[in-house]
C-alpha cells in the first residue's frame, strides 16, 4: 500500500489527523482544557408540493415523518464517534433538532444545535444530526416520492475552543 503524502502549505501547516508518516491518527486532546462548546449545523430537504402537503397534513404511509426524523437526528449526534473514524467520544450535554417547513422550497429546513463541555468541539455531531435527520425524513417519505433531495448540509456556527468562534453569516 502506498504512503500518503503529508499535505503542508502556508494555509495548512500541519494536518492534525496525520502522523509524521502520513498515516491517519486520532488527535491527542488530553492537554486541552475542557470548555463549553456549541455547534449549529443545517440542511434542507426538497420535495414536490404534493409530498410537502402530505407530510404537513400528517398523511403519510409510515406515520410521523418529522417527529421520527427529529429523534433520529438526536440519536445520531450521540453516535457520531461510532460513525466517523477519527472523532472523539465526547459527552453530549444537549442536542436540539428543529425541522421547519418551507413552502418556497417546497420542503423542510433542518437545524441541529449540539452543546458539550469537553476538550474538543461538536461540529461533527451537529453535522451528523442534520444529515441523519434528513436521511430519515427521506426514508419516511420515500413511499410518496423517490426524487426528494437532501441539500446544503453545512456548519452554521461554532463557539468555544482554541480555534475560536465561527459564524457562516460573518464569513
């Protein structure tokens, strides 16, 4: 198996998930201070007006689409380190998944907020939450429409930690 080249540039002086031989490694956060950290992620799920209407009316073959998707997102955030190979297992203090109807799409906007007090952030947990909530929404509604699309999964904001705060709106 070929060796991975270590990627170093002015913008990325050292990739923390690679060791000196370019092999994947888990970052050592043991010397970092535990601080309160929060991340917010978002996604959207686009569908036909008919499917949107059926979900809004609660008229779907599988039952409570939005409630099931919300719960799946919460559960997914708590399982992130089992899904993403180099993520740390961290205490999750709060996960909130909100799903908002948007008739202009038509479809739903999903937002997840995750909070911890730990040595590393919760961006991946928030992104995992919205991703799985969107996938669950698709699964619950695919009997009505197969062409539903999941779009624009992204980090909205994060606070806490050595790298400082991030807010998409100020970028």
